[in-house]
């Protein structure tokens, strides 16, 4: 729902249906979604970073990994060296069989560019270090995946998002009119993505629980929005989204929000601040793929290294979720360290007839299945059916009416 485009992977869509079939009933109001109290950086990343530092982990910033060396022989693969640039200075370290290397391959946010209220974000199609690193690795062995499948088609993997901070009290009123919730209540506001279905950009926006940032002023609302079709002219602003400044994107959003047309220019100019971000690779993991395009978390024969993140292959789970990244990390650590503990299973709802029937009932909007034939025959059939476990299940989930 969130980022699929018409040319994206039917395989991934299938995986999503299997993975989340038990949440079909929550689609009308997105009640299945869970949110952190603040933004994910302050709620998840910073606490985890603080904990890891306390465990002795060293973070090296302004450091770009430029290459990984491997010793590859039949039936055995060992990472032997990591090369990097630290503040522009070359460096590296040798690796032995007892050193462990966990590598995040690919990057959704690589080459992202920020604009501002008066400057459009640019599409950066230049060198992409994270992707270049995977390319170098992939040349060494076919088991290391095929990165070009994911990073070689920017027109089909890009889209643009923006953060709008409201400064004028009239804008939160427009949000409240649509969400039917007070955005200053401290509770979840939209509960998920709101899509302007008639938007040429296919623009969507969301307002999470406010304040979204701990230091956010109490009278401001932070809105996140994005457009899937960034190269089409807008409906109010006659320019492609990718060419628009933050102010112009705000105008288009206010138009679809239902702001009075005569107020749009003024509200966009002085009633909000907008920071657009162009991301060339943000939907790259949805591009059509085949077996082998993503390497296994621990490739066959690997003794001291693993691939983790959204572009490593693990079973049944779906990408673009926090769970997928966590699952690949757990799988990598458990396998390389010989931890005798199972990685938590993906919810097995796709194999549960109750979950499938419940989803079918919701997809039919609660309407029962019409039975053919004369009324007297239908009643007798329902009566016989309701004497079986199948009938009880069909009745329980609203697919057939209860027998009279």
C-alpha cells in the first residue's frame, strides 16, 4: 500500500499478502499499525546507540568502506580485509577466520538530497558508495548477488518526500477536518497514510502523534508527505514534484488538503516550512527480481561474514519493515556464532484457515455468500452445512448466514 508502484514486483506483493493476511481487517482504519511515541530516530536509534556504546561498541563516522577482500576456494569463503576512507584518508584492517564481518549491502537512502523551502531537492545519479561497494563484492562470486537489479533503474526506484512544519494555526484545522482528530491532543492523528487519490503526483501524507520531536514547539505540527509520480506536473502547481521547492510542494499539499484557493499562496509562503528530499533508490527493493539477485544472509561456505539488511535473502518475511532488518541480523549472528536459538518465526497466519476466512469476510465488506437455488433448498443446505465444522467456521466469520 505504502510504496508499491505499477511496475514493481508481483512476487513481493504476493509475499506481503501472505505475511499480513491477518491484518486485512485493519485496512479500513489502519488499526493494525503501531507507532513509537516520537520519531524513530529518537525512539529507537538513539537508545540503541547509547546501549551499544555502553557495551563497548565503537562507532566510526565520516568513514566510507570502499572494498572487502575475500579468500574464495571450493566450499569455503572467508573475508580477509576491509578497506576504507576515514575522513578522506585510506585505511583498512586484515581479518582472520575468527573475526566476524557483518555487511549491510545496498542502501535505500544513498545519494538522497535535501532541498529547502526555497530550493528544490536534486536527483543525484552520481557515484553511490554503498551500491559501488556491493558491485565490487558481487564481481567476486555469483553467490554475492546482483546489485544492478536494484540500483540500475533510478527512474523506477526514485520518489520524493518532504517534511512540512506548520507555523499557522489554520493548517492544523485543515488536518483536523480530514483526520477527525485534534492534532494537538498528543494521540495518534491520521493513524497511517492519507492518500489524495486524484493527485497527479499520487501524493500521500501522514501526521503521527505530536510532538513528533522531543524539542518541537507545542504550537507546531510536523507532517510527512511523499509523491510516487515525481515527474508529472501537479494539479495546482504546474510543475513536476522533483522540480519543486518546499514552498511549491506545500502549495500542492494545501490544495489537496482543501485549503481555500485564495489562501494557498500566503499559507505556503509564511505559514509553513517544507524540506523536500529526493531519494533515487528508495523503492529499489520492490523492483522485479529473481532467485539469486539477493545473496543469502550467510552464503554457502561463508565462515566469518554475513550480509544483512533489506537486500539480503531470508525466508517468508517482507522487506521495507524493521522486522526484516532485525531478522537478517539475528540470523547472521546466530549462524556465525553457533547460537542454539531459533530466529522468531514469521506469523503463520497464511496457513491458518481462521485467518484466511476472516480476511475473506472483510474483503467482502461483511456480505455473506449468496447461495443459488430456491429458498427452501438454500435453507436446507444451510441447515446441513451448519451441522459441520466448516459451516461453523463460515458462519463465525460472516461468510454464510446463520441457519434459521
